[in-house]
């Protein structure tokens, strides 16, 4: 793994980040002492699209949803 001094990392940041994203991690060093390791993230590729409202019309929420089980809860807490 390559160690890059901090000045060079600032100068060539775009290229270095692109290399890290392509699986070539590197270290950033200050005065010869390694400070950080830059690696690619294991993040979703963006292929999966999350859609809001995809269950619209498929389920129904009861009007008393926020009061469901209220009697049982009051009984458990002695209210």
C-alpha cells in the first residue's frame, strides 16, 4: 500500500480518490508518519431505487392506530 505525503495528497486528491474507489487504497502520511488510510466504501451501487408510497392502496392504517392496545397498556402500567 502506497504512503502519500499530505502535501501531495492535497495536490492530487481527485486522482487519489478515484484510485481508492477503484480498489487501490493508500495511506496519507505527515512527516513520514502514517495518519489515515483511504479505502473505497462498500456502499450500494445506486442500482436499487427506493420509492416512497410503493404500498399505496395495498395496506390500510386504522383510524385508531395511535390508540390500539391502549387499555392493555394502561392495565400493565396500573393507570
